[in-house]
C-alpha cells in the first residue's frame, strides 16, 4: 500500500480552519474525493505528523481535529492543565499538508443540559487503562462517534501507541456499522526508544531518563519471549515490573495480552494468537506514561 502523498493533498498551503459544527459539515460536503480524519487533542508532535503523512498517502484530503475532550478526563486528571498550542498546531498541520483543521468548541459538542449518551465496548474497556482511568474510554468513544458523524471521513487514523484505545475504537466502529476504515499508525519513538507523547513535554531531564524504563521493560519482555521462549505471562509481567521499578517508575500495570481482544492469556503462544501484546503504564513524577509492544508477531 503506497503512502506517498497524493496529488490533491495540501502540502505547504494553509489549511482551512473551522470551529463550528455546521461549518465543518459544510466544508466536508464540499470536498471532492476521499477524506481521512486524524483525531487529536493538539500539542502535536512527530507522532501526530506521521498520522498526517500516512493519511496523505491514502486519501485525497486529510482533516485534523484538535479538541481537548473534557469527557475523557476523570476528576483526578487535570483537563485544564493539558497542553494547548493551537496556533503552533495549525502551523504544523500546514507544513504536514493537512487540508483542514477542525477545532470544535466544548459547549457545542456537549451542550449544557443535553442528556448524556454512552457508547462503550465493555469487553475491551474494562481493565488496564479502563481500570486506572474510570470513564476515560466512554469519553473517548463519545467524542470519536461525534467527530465521525460530523466529518464523515472515509478513513480515520489511530495510533498503536494507545493500543487499548485503538482496539476500543475498532470495536465501536465495527459494531455501530460506521463506514470509516480505521487506519493503524505505528508508534513513533525518540532515538533512544521513548514513545512520543504530548505528555513527554511535562517531564524534566531526570524524569525523562526514568521514563525510558517503560521502553526498556518492553525490550526485556521481547527478548524473554522471542529469544528465550518464555511462555508464562506472569513471568514476563514480573520482569517488566522489575525493570520499571529499577527506573523509579510507580508501576500502574504490566500485562501480556491477546493482541486483538486484550484478553488475559494462560500461556504465551504467539503462533496461535498472531503474537501477543505487552502493555505497560507507570507514573514518573506527576506524569503518567503508557507504552506497548507486539511480541512474537510473524
Ligand atoms: O488519542 C487521543 O488523542 C484522544 O483520545 C482522541 C482519540 C483524539 C479522542 O479525544
């Protein structure tokens, strides 16, 4: 599948920026050809730009939504302190060749007084991030359904970095029979392996060094499964925990799961399940980081 930019894409010209829902619908309706949506919460980094790059190779127009979604933050999390840099984000979208940027207003997406509606895929949202962040995935599902209904893209990109989110969205899109194709985007890493994340900008130099422990834990798991042939998920989870603790990371979870269902495994048998996924989460100072890696995939 080619991911070279297509002729209609918008490299080096300013994207159209729309904020209102009606304006976004009208703008979308006027686009000829295929449309890819890259949903983001802004604070764009090279990981997001990789989404735009891949989507430019697949669709005639790439739209980026920039919206810090209040519904996916729970009370302990600081919605107000989430990094916001709209002007810089729009500039990055322009350089990356996005055709349009949708910056909805929270009061228009969640009109005060309107009854709450919930979309969920409980088989996947329970556990891991769902356990540590109650209500998070329900908030993600809600905004994703809204964005897809407003912008009606032919395809929508989600990163493997947020592995559980990707599987949750795939389940919702499939079950709700939404026409958009979900495009999986590989995790972009810094040179030393740290997965790119908008949260990294909140790490000081010492925390940044400790944060690398997540990646090192995953590499240790990969060696254990692929080179040593370890088949016990708990043994692998224990090694990942120890590596993270040796980097003074407050471990949220370490888990080895089925790569599609995220179900627990009695035994690691990559040939049967098409690989397994190792997932880690942990606190470094005030910042919670997550990462994951596929192990034994052929
Ligand atoms: O991954 C994110 O940035 C967000 O969860 C998303 C998908 C944009 C929904 O707000």
